[in-house]
């Protein structure tokens, strides 16, 4: 299958980090054109916020995008992926 991703199949990776040092690996996955969901809820809140801030900065530098799904849960996507928030069904 050929797509904007070349010969790769689009991939979504889910991370449940337990320490800040995993942030670099998360950014690496986005650089490799993977969409990443990060649930940092098991981390200490200050460490989780630091990790999310680092990843958001790295993804932004790659012209990627981020969306908050829940407190301390985010989705990070490479530039080739269009993230769009559902604002509800029409007429609701």
C-alpha cells in the first residue's frame, strides 16, 4: 500500500510512561511518522507535566501537532496526520 507515509503503514503507538527519560523515545516515534498516544497519569503530576511539555515541544519542532484527550493524556501526530476534534453531532 502506498500513501503519504511512503511504503509504511500508518501506525499508532500507546505509551504509559513511568519516568521522564521516556520523553525522548516518544518524540522519536513521532519523528518516525507514528501517531502517539501518551497516558502519563501513572506519573507524579510534576514529572508528567514536564514530560508532556518536552514531548509537545519536540513534536512542535517537527511541525507535528498535539491534542489533549484528558488530563495527562495526549495524542501527538506527525505533520502528515490531520488531527481534528469532534465538536459533536450536527444539531446536538
